[in-house]
């Protein structure tokens, strides 16, 4: 191996050290930001800037968690509802619905988009339908989902799937058609059929763009499942908000809202980690 192709070991160790140092600095900055928000929130409540009853401070929320036990149960305030739900089970349930709905919607949209591009008659039949249904809010599907699937997990998962499927189908078709013709022509020299061109040429090229669209739809899917839980199920963070409203307990509502934001943030972070692992050849641009 020619000298100079790889940096010396000492330089590589320096780069690794600087990378870890930068990552630690970003984490520290985020901790400081969130800590500052909590301190300001508590201070405003202590000095009477905000109403403690309408907007309880963090200390009151921690006491609520301590008194009720984080893994304990909030009883639903409805007649005939003997079962309760814990905070942790609500978090796991909501995240599970979102992940399953996203997977179903993404896979179905990917297959539909490829079929539309492979077979021209399907484009004339399916693409106009996708464009017609994509603007409909996922919340509008909740009544139909309840009629079709009843109460439980199915309507919530269906709403998440719908919130992703139509938009991802349109994005898949658009990205496939934007693949450079020179790449496809080159693939025809070596590929046996169109399926191999799709697999080895088109799919790797469009995947980074599809992951970007899927990440944007992640937040829409998260909001959709919460809306479905407020109406159609008795378990999940959305249902927890409704319990707090029924009990006129602002502490439960705020705890649920904080968990909703935290879970959405962690889902996005996990999504970015998966994206970076799967698309190692696609690097993000750095301006500053």
C-alpha cells in the first residue's frame, strides 16, 4: 500500500477523540437546554407568573408520578371499566402502534410505487387514486376505522398506515421517475430484466429520498395515532390525555404531553440512527 493513503494511527485517534468530544458537547448542550426550561417553568410557577392549578410546575408533576407510582395504574373514570393502564404500558402501546403502522404503510407504498412504474396501466389506475386520497387528513379516517375494525389496536394501526401509504406511494413514483436515465441504460447492459434494474439501480438511488419523506411522515403518524387513541381505544398516551381531561387533572394531561413529546423525539432519534446505519454511502452535507 502506498504511503499517504491512510492517515497515521495517531491522526486517526485524534479524529476519533474529536468526534467523541463533539458528540459529548452536543449531548451536554441538549441537557442544558432542557434543564433551563424546567428551571424557568418551576420559577414562573413559584413566583406566580403562571397559575399552578392550570399549569402545574415540574415539582408537582414529579409528586404526581411519585404518589401514583410510575408503574402503577391510573383508573379510567368510566362505569364498567375495571381495567386500568400504567404510564409505561401506554408508552409502549403507542410506540408499538406507530412502528407497526409505519412499517406496513412504507412496505405497501414501496411495492405499489414499483408496480406503478413497472406497469403503465397501473399508473393510470392507481396514481390518480393516491393523489385524490393523499390530501385527506388521517384524522378523517378515524370514524371509518372504528366502523370497520371496532375498538382496539386495529383502528389506530390502520390510521397510521393510511397517514403514510398514499404520500409515500406518490413519493416513490416521483423518485423512481427522477432516476437518471444514464444509470438505467447502464444497468440494462448487465441486468437480466427490469426487476434487477429496480433492485440494483433504482432502489439504492431512491432510498435516501424515501427515508427523508418517511421521517417527515413519522411525526404525522405519531399525531395520527394519538388522535385515534383519544377516540377509539382505552390504552395509550392519547387515551391518557382523555383520562386527565375527564378527571380535570392537569397534572395527568401535562405528564402525557411531555411523554408524547419525549417519545416523538426518541423515535426520530432512533430513525436517524437506523437511517445512518442502512445508508452509509449517503452522507449529510455540512455547511458550517
